[in-house]
């Protein structure tokens, strides 16, 4: 990713160690604007912080990542949403796209795959 372009990323992940790992992984190339642990908090933070892209866990404790994605894309198409999940199933990727997600990645994706998804999603 270009060193002059640092996309603003909002992470919605309820498992603390995973949220920390994602934030650390993205920090060299992205500006992590916030990490939240619940879906409704992600929707609120997206409105307040105007991130370029959101990484949203499929299984959040209050509402699902799909519901977050639908709420975000219903208002407008910014920020872009990348759904992430520990489950690897082609049906989940289809569900993510149907909800308006720009991409779906398994949590086991490498750092380069994650950065590539952000880059591709934002057209950088």
C-alpha cells in the first residue's frame, strides 16, 4: 500500500486478542480509527468517525456483522465493509455480498491478504 495513502479503518471484533492483532497488523499501512466490540457501537462509530473501510466480525454479541453491514450500506455506500469470520464457508461469502459487503475474508487470512482486500475494496 502506498505510504502516502493511509486508509482509515474501523474494526468491529469482540474477541480482544483478535482485535488487538488486527489493529497491530494494520497500523503500519492504515490509520486504525477505532476498535469496538459490538455491532451497534460499530454503526455509531462509523457515523462519528467516517472510516474509509470497516472490518466487521460476522459474530458480534449484540447484532450480527451482516446486520451491521446492512445498516451501513442502507445509509450510504461509505464506508466499505469487509466481513470477517472464523468460519470458512462459501455460503458465508455469498451472504456477505448479499448484505452489501465489499468483501469477505476468513480470520485465518494472512496480513498481505487483508491489506490486499482493503486496497482492492478502496480501489487504491
